[in-house]
C-alpha cells in the first residue's frame, strides 16, 4: 500500500471540514471523492461504476448520498463509470459543453446534465467550484478549484505544462492534488513507442515529477497543508521517485505529503475551517 488509509473510522462522523479521499488515480482510472458539510461529489469517475461503489464502501460512504459527478475532460480514464453511476443513482453530471459533446457517446444518456463554462465559477451547495483551463490533448479540459468557507483546494491533473493561468488559479490553496505522471528518464528508456513518449512528455501531455515539483515550488506558501501526488504512471514512474522530488521542495515545513494509488483508496485529507 502506498499511503496508509488512516482516519477511516472518523469518516463515520458528521463532516465538520472539507474532506478528500482519492478513490483511484492513474492511467487506468481516476476518481476523487470530496465531502463538505453539505456536499458530496466525485471529480471524475474513470473507474467502473462497480469499482467506485466498492471503494466508496471501503471509506464508509454510499453513492446514494452523492450530489453529482464533475467531469474534467473526456478521456476514458476519467469518464468510464460516469454513465452507469448517474443512471443508477440519478446523479447530476457536471461538464462543459465541449467535454460533453466528446464524452456523451461513452457516458450515454443522463437525466440531469448541468453544463458549466470554463472560467466561470458556480455554486454547488456550500462549495464554490472554479473550473479553469488546462493544456492537454482534449476538448476544453479543466482542473477544479473548490472553496469552502475560508478553505480552498484544487485537483490539477492531465496537463502538459504549468501555464500562468494554472499557477494563478492554484495559488493560495490549502490542499493540492497535483499530477506527477512520469520520471523523465524512465519515460525515455521505457517500452512505449516514440510517438506516445512524445505525447506524454509534450505540452499537451502530462507533468513529469520535475515539472510537478517546479510548479509546487512556485505556489508554495506557509498555509499549504496537504499535497497529494496523483496520476502516476505505473510504467514510467515510481511512488518513491515522485515523493522524493516533492519532499525535497517541501523541506521541513509542515505540509503533509501523500501519493495516490491506482489500486487502493488513499487516506483522508482534511481541511478544518
């Protein structure tokens, strides 16, 4: 297990904070559970619906309590379970128009589609959701910054480089879920064909450990409580490499570092008001 699954028992208590658990993250499927005192949401549902149900049960949560699924972009490792979950539990699905046009043939019919516009924040119960643009090879891909009371967090994966907009939007966050997809040397020497290596390492691909660390260094501040490294490649990265790069930047400050796994749920990450 990459990260100890601590604090599960406290998940049975009424939420008095912003709480985050990564249900799975990687090239085979991505899904993040976020809970505030009033809202229960998923960012992406790239695992199968059955697997998401199973992993929610592991953290003592039920899909019947969800208030919706937010889609970052249309790639299959982010939308595989969206349609089945939405139909089975009558969940709202949030997506921008370009993403939905590309995702609908995979997701299928949903009864409650709620479109948002990239760059235009919207309210979801007690959360303010700010979807902002990312450089990735999809149609209008976004990351999400969420604000609850005086606390904020962002889920930022699937980007080829850290644009100025990305830096501005995540600055001041108290919790960051941040992509660290590959180690440059492992990608170069790995088994992927050259065109795929170029795509992954290109400006519309994914952040390397080094790029992720550079972005973190640019936005680091004293009130950053949690950094969770996500979307690690099982072929072109290793959790210890990603962790080492980030830990060197964090130094001895009190920021807690986690590494999300493709195969297991993470521990809880909490932001108290």
